[in-house]
C-alpha cells in the first residue's frame, strides 16, 4: 500500500526540519511556518537576535534544511525501489 504523495512530502519536510539545531529550527518555523506572514524584522526582533546574527543563522538554516531534505527525498526513493 503506497502512501499519499502529499503525506510523504510533509513527512520529508518535517524530518528535515527536525534534523536542524534548535536555533535553525526556530528561525525557519518562525519565518515560514507561522499563522501569518512575518517579516524578517518581526522574526529577529521577536527572538531577540541582532539583524546580522539572524541573517547568518537563517542562511545556514536554509542550507542545512536543503541538504537534510535532499537526504530525506533520496531515502524515500530507495524505499520504493
């Protein structure tokens, strides 16, 4: 029985986010997974970080997320082969 494609992708995204460290996870969740669209300024001020620290961390978080997501996607392909 195969899983729904949307469920699989949500699981891959969730697993990739969970592989990030807590600061990286906090940045991505606050910026991209909130009930309303938040600006970068709102995010780094609410967390209490400086602008430069926020942008460095956000960049690193996005890069780490991409690598973790690619791993999750490749693992899923191996399962279905």
